[in-house]
C-alpha cells in the first residue's frame, strides 16, 4: 500500500526522509479528506439544494464549493512547500476546469494544455526544413488526442458548462474579483428594461457587440488550440501566449519560489502578466470576461449544454413572465434569459437564476419533473 501511494505521488521512499516532503504528504491527505467531507455534505444534505436557498446564501455556498474544488485538485502540498511541480502518475489524468499543469499543487493536467501537448510530440522521420524560411517544420506524431477529446465529451455530455459555474479555478478567481463593490458594467436584457433605459439605441448597440464578441472564444479554440499547434508548429500556443489562468496559479507561484525562474522571465512573461492584469481589472467591473470572450474550454463545454444529462428547465405553469416578472433574466451574470433559452450555450449553470426565481419555476438536475406533475421545458422557446 505504501509503495502504491509513493508511486502515485511520484516519490521514492528516500524522499520521505526530508521533513518538508513528509509534512507535505501528510498535509495533502488531511486536506483531501477535509474537502471530500465538505462535498459530501453539500451534495447529500437536502438543505443545501439550490432551490431552498435565497440568492445571497447560494452565492456564498457556490464560492465555498469553488474554493473546495480548487483546494482538492491543487492539494499536492509538497509542491507548495518546496516550489516544485507534481510529476507523478496522476498528472496523466485531466481535471475538468482550467487548472494549469504547472501549478505547484496540481494533481492533474488541464484539458486545453493536454490537447496541445499531444501535438508537441513530433515524428522526426516526417519533419522537414522549409527552404524558403529556413525553419524546421515538425510533423506531429499524433494527429488526434483521443483521450483528451473523449474526456471532454464525457464531461460535456454529463454536465455541460456546470464545470464553468462551479468547478473552474479561474472562474472562482473572477467571481471573487467581481465581489469588489464598484459600479458594474451590466446591460439590461429584458425588452421592457431596454426600452425604459435612457438611451435604448446605445444599449442595443453594446448588446450586439457583446453578442458578437462571445464568438471569439470559439476562434481561440479553433485557431490557437487546434490549428496552430497542429498545422503551423507543435507548440502550446494558447497556454504559452495567452492563458491567464496558467500565469496566475502556475507561473507566479513558481517564479515567487524559484529565483532562477524569475531571473529567466522575459518579454513573454511580461505579455502574459499584462493579459492577466487586464482581465483581473476588467473582472472587477464585468462578470467573467475570460469566460465570456476567450476561454476555449468553455467554448467546448458550451456545445454540450443543450444535450447534457444535467440540464436546466422551466416550469411554464409556475413562471410569471407573462405577468411582467423578469427576475431570472435580471440577475443572470452571463446575460442569459433562462425563460427564453434555459440551456443557452452561454449559461455557465451557476444557479443564480434558480436561487432567485420567486416562483421556483426553474429546475436544475438530471431529472426534469415536478411534484405537481407539470411539464418541464428544456428547449428554447419558439
């Protein structure tokens, strides 16, 4: 048993002679046990079901869940104590959210990073030197990342963007930043509220711009995660040049604990720090800008929202939209109207609408049924 644990941890028995390593291993198991106990309570106690909450209580519980999952998936305490990266066998397994491989405490790999890393292995027998540019063109050894694609399909088919709402570390960071009490950049979505605005034309213009910009995350997915690494050069383009999550939970902690890494930082590090800073500041005023416009992982999961086993549904018999109620559309932080499209690709399934609805007309889960026997609509309203 001991040898199996050491094998999973990527350590040999001699490493336990180091007091810091030994303390880190013990602390890891304590943290994992505590987080699993927390999730057990949140999942199985009826009083923690979303529809039983008011919105304020649910938001605190959601932040607790996000923090718990971040701690659980980054609980390799040896890495945090020594400034190293876990390289054991569990690193071959992906975690569902944007959790950087290089985070000192990360047990698993980021799906987006893993997808690009497959293309980083190249076939020397099929690579060549481009005489026009004088560059060495690498032909990927593997053209399809079957495991990563399969993993993303399973997670997406199971719960869609629920991962974004409750399990993504960088989503949690953005949620915390948005809690800072300043005036927010929030546009009305309901037609009655738009018409009542001081300048309805300007509101519609920015709503249109927002709608177009949301397609950018699909461009990041296609261009920087798939096309460039596969066709141009076997290189983790998105992780290397853009990903703010990797810089925040991977790059900054490692550079803080390793002077040599900090000294080696150059223009690329500066670029990513600028991207991270810009998104961090924007996150204070606009809810989750990274998730809205950039995240390629969110783009993948959004494709499954309509078909996933875990879905949102509307009990039209209880809904008061016809009486002027637009509570759910008003509070949705992602600008989705649940009544019109309960499983919109932009919905991160954060539960805010469910906790706010005064009529409890919004349902979330694997079973779409009510005690009263009312029909639950999960599709877009025609």
